[in-house]
């Protein structure tokens, strides 16, 4: 493995040949600064600007790829760094070209048919195959194509935070290339966290709350949310004929690809839910022959199913890393994140995290006290609490995955302390609603329940910005299985 040329105590220069990439992995608590000195280069499809320094932190793992060669100046001490001359970028670029042809064809004024639909792409693959990276690259190439495309990026992997916190599925139009500075903000910043520190490239995503990282925990709920998101996206696209031409790119959970578990049925049901809900017309399978054959058999007669190679650079992420990242994503939602430049980066260097607006993205969340009558909390899919002995003879305990159960936070059995809550988006018509309609509501924001005073029937909640409670219908929140911890 050849190394970079030392050009300062903490800085190395890497000269990259055409079609190669500089890969790195960071340890906790470290950061890395990369400056493009000469040539052209990109991080997962997002172009670097010559002379500008980019910062990476929070255990980021990524690569700077160049089509025609470049020189990079790298400051900091990654745990791993090397240049790879074998990458799947040519294959990914071919996919982009094919998608671009579909977009252009969809612009033509011939009557709409299956042959001139914009690309609606479902990306499938096993754990650590690089699905998210492929989605980013394809979305970023579309944004860079110079046609004004704003593809819709959809994340249906609840173990990833997307633009907000883990436990969600979400969609947003991509208007500027997605940066890769920190796994705490895998898709860049969202405007929903705090309006006061809006980055210019912050997005307003559509968000639904599933509440868990694991798709097997409540597949019925996930399926319903996928269909809700699909309906919402479909309506938006029908009202925006220009916008829909850029198409859709969907990142999926790795459980959709793991056929050996007993949850195989759910897996296929959830894939079908995505195919129907988002009217998928292209399936990309990242490096998995068996899944590719399975998808060819099921969907090959009505859409393109294409196997694409996995990158040798994808890092195997273990469960403790994933847990740390989820905690960091929740923490980032409340507090934002600050990037400390690595040792050796001159004080005058203007560095930005992954191309985002500011080095300091600190938020000041507000803690507020709310009465339990003004914030009503539900859990979805709790077993009915009546003991079996209290049920009429012959009746079985009802266990429904889709029943919202109202919780009393003042009861110790509610297990709500330190819970992360999704605050639902309520409209005036929602004042009179059926409990089941809670399942179809979008998320307005997230709260952490940090204290309960049972006697006073009050709770303390933390949110990025103050939320008006009281003086109207009660607000509704849903709890999942994520906990709030102060330290990230
Ligand atoms: N070419 C590369 N060089 C270095 N790191 C990479 C490369 N491609 C991907 N990675 C990193 O590898 C990790 C896993 O990639 P990614 O998240 O795309 O995989 P995934 O299949 O979506 O994961 P999951 O199992 O969570 O669904 C990420 O940290 C990503 O930034």
C-alpha cells in the first residue's frame, strides 16, 4: 500500500491517477481535512471545489474518487487510508446514463406509456453492500447533470436517520449534491430541526414515524407507512409534472435482502409495498446474485432488474458502530454538531463539513414543562393490557400490531422516561379523529421526555425549538423504542 507524501507534520499529499479513489476511515473523536489542490474529484458523486477544504468527523468512512486524476492534501490521522484503483464507479456511471435517458425520454410530448416514464429506482442489497452510497451517487449525478433535475430521495431504512432521527421513513427533493461529512447527518441537514440555524442546503423532508430500527419489529406498521408515504409522494408528483421527470431513488434496509431468516414473507411483502407505492420501474441489486435472480423472476417481466457490483471500499459496520451512529443522529437532531478541525490545520483555513454551510452547527434545544393532558402519548401495537384471566371465557388476548394504545406517563409501567417521542403533525380537522388515524399522520418534530412529575401530572420535554402546548386541542406524540441519552 503506497502512502501519501508528507508535506507537513500532520499533512500528506496524495496524487491520484484516473479512475482511482482515496479511501479513509476515522476513529471516534478524530477529524480529517481534505483539500483538492489540483484536478477534479468527488465524494460519492458530490464534486469538490478546488482550493476548498472539507472536514469529515464522527467516525466517517468515505472515499474521494477522481475520473481524470487529481492531487489531494489530507490533514489528520485516519485509522485507515489508502488509494484503490479498482472501483465500481464506471458501472454506476453507466446506470446514471441509463436513468438520464429515461428522464429525457419522459420529457418528450408523446402520450405517457410505460416506455417513457421517468426512472423510479429501488436499490436493494445485503448489509454493508453500499446501498446508501449508490443512492447518493445516483442522486448527486442527477443533480449535477445540468438539467435542473431535483430527484426525490426516499429512505425506507428505519435504522438510518436520513434527514432526522432513526426510526423514520422519509422523502425529500434533492436540490444540491448530498454531502458526506458525518454519519450523524448521512443525507445532510434538514430544515425541521431548528429554523434558526438553517443551512442554505437544508431540506424539508416528508417524515413518517415507525419508531424502531428493526423492520421485523412491526412489519405491518412499516408496510402501512410505506404505502402512506407512497400516496403522499404520488400526490405531490401528480401536482408537479416537471418535478416528477427527475424520478425517484429509494434506499432500502438490508433486511429486504436477507432471505435466510424466518421473516422472509415480510421481506417480500415490504419489497412489494415499495414497488406498488412508488410505482417502481427499475430495481438495482447491489452485489447479490441470489437476490438478483429472485427479483428477476418476480419483477423481470415488467421492469428492468439490474445487478450492479459492490464496491470493495464499503466498510463493514458492526452493531456497536451502528448504535453509536443512531445515538449521534438523535443527539445531532437536538444539539446540532460541531466539527473540530484536525491538528495541523492552520487557523486561517476556511474548512466546511462536507460542503455544508457552517463549521459550527450548534443548536440550543429548549426544555419545557407540559401537562399530561396537553401532550397525549401513544404506543403503536401494544398488547391489550387485560390479564388473560380477566377475559371472557373463550376470548383470546388481542394483540394487534396496528392498535395505538394511550399511555399514562405518570404510571411507572408506561416506561416512558428518556423516551424519544415523535410529535405528530395535526391539522384542525384532526381534533375529532379515530385513534387509528394516528398511524397515517406525518411527523412535525421530535421530543425527548426527560422527566415526569406524577403528582403534578406534568412532564419535562426537550425539543430543538419551543413548542406551543395548551390553549387548543392536545398534541399527540408516539413513542417507539429509541431512548434519549444526553451524551452523544
Ligand atoms: N468506496 C468507499 N470507500 C470508503 N468507504 C466507503 C465506500 N463506499 C461506502 N463506504 C462507507 O461504507 C459504509 C457502508 O456503506 P453504506 O452505508 O452505503 O452501505 P449500506 O449497504 O447502505 O449499509 P446498511 O447495511 O446500513 O444498509 C459507509 O460508512 C460508507 O460511507
